[in-house]
């Protein structure tokens, strides 16, 4: 099969660079245009599968370019990246039948998922002879990840790894992975797949909240050509595409109630029927689901089917949040410093002790994902060979992020405690007011006013 071709019309250098890496890793052909005229010329000379367009680009608005491309090349699947939340942009995009509409600031994982959920991408994987080779690469990467993301000196994670090893051997048992967002649920699912007899077949990860209700049956079960208006070709669904492999369903709690029954039937019977077809297709797929929600509570609220919960509950693995396994923070920081230093072509050798202590005491509401993003940003900002507190950005919406103070509060006098808190922050940061403001979750001007108010020296 010919290589998947992706056209980008994006004015964001970071996204373009990450797309380049993504395309190289997956052996796709990435064609980049800086202006609409250049994009139209590329479209004339190449059979493009997926186009990624930014709404803010030179010459003309991205939404106009979208309409022109759809009119001339209706089979191209398009992903829009918008800097604006204007409803008319979203409406115009939906009318033009875009595949996804993403808002900035953008996490690359969202764009990567949007690409993976296109029909062109799915069909490419089904037909590609290199799919097993890609899986071997995944297995190699997963082995490396085990050393850092999973194997840490904590009792809770050792128990998790023990469960992973045991359930991987069962091969068909449905697994439910629970835990807060960013705790590494997909890594655990990858590990189960890699350790099972299905490791030489495809591991397919799907975010249930990202699939529109109207496309649910088509995406999961597939359709025959002509079965509905936009069915211009026969398509294999996710179950068929993942046959003999593992289907990972992230955010299963977001699956609409009326669709859960159809999904349950597939789990029970192991059979699917494409839209527009009477032919029953047998499938052999292991399902691993994940959620950061309380599914039993959703059942009590009639938002989740109790029979589906019982089906998914065959084997449950709960991932503890990062704040409950603080011994993992230091090795994870070292791992990400090494990873992003290489990517950024910088020689950064570590992190100073006071900053490491602050990060160790931080609650990390976003868990490992937040830690990873914080280190990546710090590496970008750092011009030294050691990371310091000034390179890190904390979540200001989190009230528990301030590091633990050495001296406990002696009374409930607000002014006295606030003065002591500010004094400790200044002491911890060697009197660097900008860094102290970051620790306290306030801006520098407000900190200066309080220093003056409390006569702190």
C-alpha cells in the first residue's frame, strides 16, 4: 500500500516539529505548506489523505481554504486547529464535514488521536504490511518505559505490576483500569498487551469521548459502501481492524448510555455486523477499558449500565495518583530530563536540590502527565546545565501545590500565618521574589504589596 500522506497548513512551529517526528516514527509522508496557494499546489501534485489546517494563516482564512479543499477534493479528511472559540467557525467546520475541530493551546496527544481516528489512518493500518513491524517498535519502546514509568520503589505500583503480569496471561479477560487523569492508564494497557499472546497483533487505543454518537456504529462496527449518504467506500470498524489484538477504550465512562448496550452485546457475543450488511463477522479482540470516573456512581445515576459495568469489572486495576507514590517523582524527573534534553539538543544534567524538594512536595493534580509537561517546558526555558525553580510553572488553580513548610502553624491568625507563609517561600527561594510568587500561586506585584504590608525583610 502507498504511504499515508498528510498535508499541513499550520503556522505553529512546535506542532509542525512534533508532526514531523510523528510522521517519521510511523513512516508517513508529511507535506508542509506555509500558505494556502502552496497547499493547493501540493494537492494538485499529490493524493493527500489527511489535511491539517490552522484557521489563522497568511493570504486567506483557514475556514475558506477548508471549503475550497472540500469542494475540489471531497475524499480528503480534514482536521481544523483553531485559535478562536467563535461558534460560527465551529458551525462552518461541521457543515464542511471536518473530522475534528481542535482548540489552542493544543496538547499534541489530542492532534495525534484526531489523526488516528480518521478513516484513512484506520484503513492504512488494516492494509499495511508493516503493521506488525510497528508493533515490534512499540514493544521495544514499552520495555524502556517499564524502567521508569512503571517500575518504581513503591508498594502500590509493585502490586499493580503483579496484577498486570497475571492478567496478561489470561489473554481474553476484559480489564478495567481506573485512576485519575494522567496516572498512566494507557501505559498499563500497553503493558498487558505486550506481555500477552496478542503482542504480535495490533494495539488500538480509542478515546470514547472523542467519537460522535452519530458515528459510533460506523467507527466501531464499520459500514458497507452506499449504506448511508457519506459511505463512499466500504470501511472496517475498530473491532475488525483490531482482530486478534487489543482494543483499549479510554474514558469508557463518557460513552453515551444508549450506545452502551450495543457495545455490551459485542463483548458478550464476539460478533459484529457492518452497517448496511447482514453478514455476521466473528471477532477475537481483547478489550481493556479505562476511566477516571466512578462507574458505580454513574450506574446509580442511570448514566452507566450496571450489566456493562459487571462485564468490564472482570479484572480491575486501580492506579494510585502520583502524590501517593512520591518516591517515583525523582526518577521520573531524571528520565524526562534525559529525554527532553536529547530532543532539544541541550546538555542539562539534572535539577537542583531545593527545586527537587519543591516538586516532591507538590501534589501534581495532573499526575505523571503534568510532571512530564512541566519538565518539557523547563528544558525549553533553561539556558543552564541545571534546572531551577524559575524554569517550572505550577498549576495556579490547585490550592494544595505549595510545598510543606518546616514550621507548622501555631494559631489561626490569618495575618500571622500569611506572613509566615510568605517568609518561608522567600527563604525557600533564596529571596527570589518571582520564584516565591510562583510557589505561592500569586503574581509578583501582589507578593510585593504583601511584603510591604507585613514589613517582611
